[in-house]
């Protein structure tokens, strides 16, 4: 008898669940996703004559000297990842370890993660004299972007936030890291901290190394350079990647900076490619800043 009753209950149970099924109640129209703790403005640079999407987010208690600043290049692609990790680090239970930082995403438009045309102009150093007119239309305006980043944008932020201008940092990946190197090697740079993921040292026959040859450290710099293990692996069977030699050239630069007395770190991330290492480098880059900004 008990078995019979059990079978009857089992037969009707799915029906009672099925009777509650219906279409999902959609409460709003799809809208762009925003970070509730971040703000954004559009600006136009006098130096580059281009427009930029500037996103900002503050983390942690304000130090007596003001907030350090991390500028995230290719902000359309990487700002959200950087602030997600920064939020976690800023909530450290150990108050002495909490991250205090203004993070500034420097991008172009919410429509594209990477604006290839504009970043190619902004993030590449001035070309050699033998560059073609066609090359000059697409590359080599890093000196103009330098003026925008070091002066126009930084001065604007200093008016609107309480900042410690002795603690300015750059995060860049690929071409963004190439610009970071150009800024590092500029004698008058206002930046002290550089988190550089897979820098494109190969670009234009290693043009960036021309600046390294004449550079001398005028005040102490802190640099972290990272690459993905698979960048070297892929190069074995790819002539273009062998030419670029992302890993070998980054290691050589590390040794050169170390010889100049720069406080420089180098790391290779196992199992990471050129694309994925950007995100892997973010958390460790923030920890690098957390350690050195004190």
C-alpha cells in the first residue's frame, strides 16, 4: 500500500512544479553596464587634438600627502579589471595593507575595447627621420600624448582630487607598455612607477631602444615588466613572432634597467599568451604598487 501511495505522489509532483512555470518577468530594458563606484568624462586634448574617455575611481583612505594615481592605458579594455582587483585590495582587513589609490582609465570610447587607430598614434614614440609619410600618418605621436598625460590630464586631476603628484604610476599592455617605456625614458617624466605588460619593444626596428641608449635615471624609478610564457612558445613556429621576440627583448630591457640602478622586477606567467597576460599582470601589478607606494 505504501509503495502504491509513493508512486501516486511521484506521478503528480512534476505536474505541480510544471504548473508554476511561465515566462520570465523582465523588469527593465537592456542598458549599458556601469561601475557604480566609478565616474567618467570626455575630454579633448590641446596637445594631441583627440578626444579621450576618462574614467576615475577612488579607493582606500586618503593618505596625508594625497592619493597616489594609477593611469590605466587602453582604459576601455582594462579599467574595469583594474578597479575590480583594486576594490578587493582596498578592503584588506589589515589597515596598513589597504590600498589607497586614484585609478584613472585613459581610453577613447565605450564602443570599442581597443581603438587601434588612435592608440597606434598615441602609444608609439616619435619616428626616425627615415620614416615614410604613410608611417607618420599612423604612428609616432607619443610625444604629444606625453604632453597630454603628464600635464593636461594630470593638472586637471590635481584640481579635482587631493593627489600626491610624487606618486604617479602607469599601467600599460603591449603598445600601452611601449608608451610606458617611452615615458619612463623621458628625462622630464612626472611618473615614478611603471607596470608594463608585454611591451612592444620590437616596434619600428626597436625604435624605443634609441631613447634607452641616451637615458640616465634622474630620480628613483620603480618598474615591473611581465610577459606570458606562451609568447615565447608561439614564436618558435611563427616567423613574425620570432622577429618580435617579446620575451627575449623584455628580458634584455630588464637587465639594462637593472644595470642603471632602476628598482625593476621581471616575471613570466606560465600558460599565458600575449592576450591573457594583460589580465594576469593586473593583480600583481597592483600589489607591486601597494608595496612600493608606502
